[in-house]
């Protein structure tokens, strides 16, 4: 994927930040479109079809989390990768973004070199996902793998959902190991092991989504397990209650 073939939407209600980010990205040869609000950003997603979105979290009437929820609900564009640019560093905020399918975070104030590297990494992830999952079901590869810091569980489940994939997603992290059984794009069963503790079903899914360091792999396979989770992918990523 050549630099000029990548279109990036940047969203921030601070003009200086938005212009700086746009200037840095254009300097690397990427195409850039800009939005001063999440509402404007949603319109540009429809009209510009960006390959990647870089969004502030703290904006006006609609914040970055709300934007991401609406984006993930879109039947055609919901799998667009999103990188959050934010001054929020609380663990629960980071976890919420990852559950919603955010691909990466960059904390303000940011280093320009780090911004370039994070975006370059996001573009590489995009290339990987398009290579491994963008083909039709008849010609798609049977498996793929990646590191969690470049290919999060949330982003992977989002792609599996949009591709209606069936198979096994195995995760090995510094915190434990787990497996997600995915049928027609939905997680129907899960198991997560941390030390001597084993969780299953919805509790296991939430544990696995919280892991940010390690490795994951997916392979197409038959899944005959009963549905122990009872949630759509979006509900899982939003951390919806089980009742």
C-alpha cells in the first residue's frame, strides 16, 4: 500500500492540534482530511471513505467514545481502524476504548516521531487485515496471526464480525492464555486462564479483551459449541451487562 493510497481522517476540536497532526501526516505522504467535531467526522467517513481515523476523545457534543460506537454500528464502514489521540490516561478509559475496537492510543502531549510511528504501525495493521481478511469467503486465507500491540483483540473481533468468519481465536498474553470460539462473526464460547484461575463464557471474553501485550492467532475451523455468551460483537466490545 503506497503512502498516497492511504487516506486518513483526523478529528480534533482544537485547531492547533488538528493542523499539526495533519501537517505531520501529509509530510509522510499520506492523504489527510480533517474534521473539527465528531459530528463532522461521521459525515466525512461517509463521503471520504478514509482508510484510518485519528480522533481526539474529549470533544464537544459527541466525544470520541460515542463516535466510535456509532462508527462500529455502520454496516459497511464500521471496521475502519481508529487511533485515539487523548489526554485521558486512566486505565478504565483505555480499556473502554479497546473494548469498543480502538486500534491504538497516543497520549497528549505527543511526540511527533511517536505519532508518525504509531500511524505507520496502524497502516501496517490495515495492510495485514486487508491481506488476511479482505478476500471473499471462498478465497480467504485460512489463518492469520499478530502481536496484540499491533492487532488488538477488539479490532480483530470487529473484523471477524464484518467478515462473518467462523473459527478459533487463540490469545497468549503476559497475563494468561485464552481461546474464543467464533461462529458467523460472533463469539459463542470462550475460556481464559490466568495463573490457576480459569474463566469461561462472558467473563472469559472480558478478561481476554483487557489483555494488551502478547500474541493472537486465528484459524478457520468448525465451531459446534453452544452459545454461552449471548452477545453481539458490539455489545461485547462495549462491555454490555449480561442481563
